[in-house]
C-alpha cells in the first residue's frame, strides 16, 4: 500500500461511509479525525460543541439521549464503591475533552478523574484573553497498551479493581490484577442483542476476543449481560 494510505484511510472511510474500515482504524483513527476537524479552535469552543451534541443527539435504535443509555448496574457499582471509600475513575479510549463536560453529571466522576485520548494544545493570548488552542497533533492514545501508561501518568497509583468490555481493556486489566494484594478484574460480555447489542470475537466495534480468553486464565469475573443483568439502562 502507498505509505500515505494508512494516514488517509480513516478520512476516506468517513467520506465513503465505510464504517468497517473506520472501526478497523481503532481509537487512533478516530482521534485523527477529531484532530483534523476540530483543530484551530479553543478548548472552550470544543467543550461547547461536545456539550451541545451530547444534549441533543439521540441513539438511532433506542431513540434516547446517549447519556440515558449508560448502564444501570455500572451506576450502582460506582455508587457502591464510593460509598465504601473507593475513588472511581473513567479510563477510556474516547477523547478526554469530549467526556469531561458530562461524566460528573452522569457517572458522578469529576473531570480530573477522567483519563482519555487527547490531542496537543498550546497556550495563546487572543484579544487579551488566555486560551488553550487545539492543534493538529496527537498527544496520547488511551487504548490497549496506552491505558496502563495513562493510569500511571495521571493517577500515579495502580488500581485495585478494573472493569472493561473489549480487547482495548486487556492491558488495563492485566496491569490492575497481576500485582500483590487483593485485586479484582471484571469483563462485561455484550450478549443481549434485544435489550442492547451482541458483539464479541468477530465484530469490529467492541472487539472482545483476547480479553475473553485472558479472563478465564486470570480468574476475572465475566458478566453475561443477557443472563446476569435484570436491567440494562436507567428507567426514564
């Protein structure tokens, strides 16, 4: 393939509506698209775009806001952990500046406890006011091997428990559980095509293969969404 193809592939996929190729590009491909389409604006401008979108966008299958389609068992778990003295974090491959405006309201997790992928920003004075300007350069990809790196860099402590649902969470679960002391790892297996979605080893989005095998070898808990969850989403 032409050496420029790999960098142009995500953009070509978007233009052609090729979701399979876009999914195959992974978090890096998605960050590259966000980087290219939102560079040159300030962090405050991007935050407003993200907040406006999350407030108005609706999932095409469930016709509900995406912030209403978080998992009820996850909300209960986070509340339980915090009630018992734990500090909770979001560690996601998604863009950190996209997530931070709404994670506290939805998950009870403040912006400083959100770790995600990011692009480089720079400080500037514009019309006498200080701003952070988004640049067309990737800063950090918080996926796969990047997740333990991000955890160490931003938190500075190895987690006691980690929860994931794809191969992108494998290294985070390994980093968390393969250490001394009491540890806990859990994987949510998306098996409910009717109430949510079903995907695992053969799907592009949410690919869950190596982590599913590792769960058996490392004695991680595997939650079968269809069999184990009485309720998927919070009640309206």
